[in-house]
C-alpha cells in the first residue's frame, strides 16, 4: 500500500513556477500528467505567475519561486535556542509554540532551562539555567472545520465525508507539574499566535440511533468513543498508507448539521482525521478508502490486548486531547475508553448497537502509618542546644 501522489495539486502548483524559473516550460511536458499540467498552466497564467514567451512559458514574478516551498515538512527553518550567547539546540516553530513559550521549562541534555523570550519572527528563543522540581506542559485548543466536501459515503448509517479541512491550533495555557508526584501546582497563560493551515482529511459522524441510545444512558459515552477511536485509528492508519504516525492527526470537533434548504440546523460532535502536512499528501485519503480494513484492525488490537481498562497499546484510559475535568475523571476511574470505543467500532462495521458495560475501579486506601515514637535523646539534645543558643545571643548583645 505504498503511496506517492506525484500529482498532488498543492505541491504541483508550487513546483511548476520553480521549474519555469530554471527553464521555460513548453506547451506540453511529457514528464507531467497532461490534464494536471494543462489546468495548472491556465491557473498560473491567470495569476500572471507565468507569461508566454515565444512558444514557451517563463516565470514572471520578482521573488524567488522556491522560497517557501518546503521539501521536508511544514516549515523550512528552525528556532535557535540560546543560553549565555551560545546555541544549545534547535526546534521547529510549530514545536516551539508548545515547548518554548515564556516561562516554559525546557529540558536539554539532563539540564533544565527557563524560557525567557520566544521571538518567532527573529527565530530565536533565549533561555537560562534553572534548578526546579517541576516541568511544564502546554494545553492546546484546536478548531477543525471542513471547508469543502469532495465525496462522502455511508457506513452502516454513519456518514464519512472526505474533503479539505482547515486546522487552527492555539496553545492557550500551560500547567506546572511536579516531578514524581505529578500534581498540578499552577497555571500560566500562553500568548503566542495560533498555527493554522489547510489540509485534506475526513470527518466521521456516528449513526443517530447509536448516539441516541448512548445519550439516554450517559452523554460521556459518545465523547469517550470518539477520542478512543481517534487514538487507535491514528496508530493503525499508518500501517495502511505506510506513513509515519507524525504525518496524520485526529481530533474531535463540532460539525454543522444543515437542513434541506442548506441552513444550519444544529451542531454535533464528529471525529476528524487529517494529514498534518499542509495541502495534504494523500494519507488520510488512503485511510478513507480503506476505512473498513482500518476499523477491523482497530477492533482486533483492542480485543487482543491483555489490559482490562485500557493502555497505550490499545486505547489509553485518558486519550490525548481531552481537557474537560468531568470527562477526565470518568475515563480514569473506569474502563469507558475501551468499551465505548469497541461499541462505536461494532456499530460502524456491523450495525450492532452494543451498550458499553462501564465498570468503575475502586481501590482501598492503604492502612495509615503510625508516627514513630519520639526520640528522648534527640529531645534532650534540642533543649540543651536551644538553651545554649539563648546564652550565646545574650553574649553577642553585650559585646556588640
């Protein structure tokens, strides 16, 4: 299932001006797809990016066309991390938003550094050495929206739509988490601009009958199923399209439900899975085409896992992306993430409504530990030292 989309329209329109700048383009180029090439030439001519030159087309703009064409990912530069006028590391600007915001704790080669200032325009972050017993973790707020729908299909009354997706991710605050105990010891704001881009992906809406049945029992079942399926689908999808797990992402967001007159009727939750590369490269499209195989693989992984309440190998008790305290407690204290995800997969694959059997985990508190008996020798020594300290203080007052 290796995938290489050489005619990706987003990439094609970036590389043609680069080719025209190096050597004028002919009206027909045998190395390019004929249909894609002809349509792209028409678009570039209307934009006046290329102009006719005798029997050819040449690049017409003043800037360098390859600037901004990223061959290795979303950005073509890194942010330098500077401590005491020395560069100690580099990180991409997307990762910098989540790890180098002001007052963030940056860990490098066993040492901790406090972020003093992150300047994304100058591509520099200044840090200083810091000895603290906590680390920081960014909390992201994402807004996912399908801007254009190309096609859709039904899967046991569930709607799956593929098209163009707008992604807006904003780090809104950070948490201070104490080491060893993992207790939350404080919050802080993050005032960095959002990172947004357009890509391709699909949305999945569970069947209405399944949603109504689970909502009648507990509304948290639906969110648990969406986040759980998003996690396991994001880990099995790369096996189908031969991608890296960092190349695709998933999230739960609201989607508009419109009536017959194309007016917004209400909003419902939906699961989104999309390419993390701007413009999309076809990974989510391949998963969309092979969704039945992906779901069957997800079901097999969950059922064959030896855990009872979820784990990182199948569905963790608390999948990433959840920031609601009520849902967090519900998932941590029960096996809801596993059974709700399986219920949704069964509905999508076979059309069966299986009510999740959520079991809450109760753990008895350990027996209290009695305080040790007082050490008489230590108490006597403390009295003598305190008495001696008072005598010495009086002596200092007399002398000075």
